[in-house]
C-alpha cells in the first residue's frame, strides 16, 4: 500500500517536470518532499498537492481583510480550543484516538521512549495505570490504556 502511494507521488513529480515546472532546492514544511515552482511562480508540493507559502524570518503576513477569512479564523480557533479541552479532560487514550488522526507516539511512532516524569515536569507527573505490549505490523508498542496526571512526589 505504501509503495503504491509513493509511486503516485513520484508520478505526480514526473508529470510536473514534463509540464516544464521547476524543481527547487526547497522542501515542504509539512512532509519534507521537494517543492516545485509552477509557471505562475507558485510553490507547489506534489506529494500533498498543496500550494506552499514561504515567509522569511521577521516577515509578517498581513491579516486577511475578508470577513470570510475572519469567520474561518474564529471557527478554527474555537475548534482547536474544543479539541484541546477534550484532550485535557480525558485520561483514556482510546477517547483521544476518536478525536481524529492522533498519534500518541509522535510522528507515526518514531519516538522510542515515553517520559512520565523528569525535571521539565514542574508540577505533575504521569502515572501509567494500565498498559499492554502489542505487536502490530512487525512493530512492538506499549499501548497505554489508562493513565493519570498526578502531582510530583516531594
């Protein structure tokens, strides 16, 4: 399945080159795929099939003047706050997974450790109450079924 997806991305890139677009030395900030400059000057990610806007350090984008953009911004902020509240109020990982494409291990399981306490945890620590070792697609993982956030021990 992943091989077919990669083939699609490569075919899209090849088609862009055949159309005369330019392969740049930039990479997509979302997926790290090479970016292409279309004939109209737009930067394009062939993998994500999205336009990419580059903002240089210190440069600011102007606030949209359109009422539609302002409503969209307000809606998105409300949704993000709602999801953040749901995340903060649950201790059940299965409930978190229902919120959407949540990967509790970070970027698709690339983390190899899960820290439950340390100097950076100033007030609280995480106590794992129930977990299970699972093997999935040849990868081992620890499924945390229940946990609690507790005050640090003195």
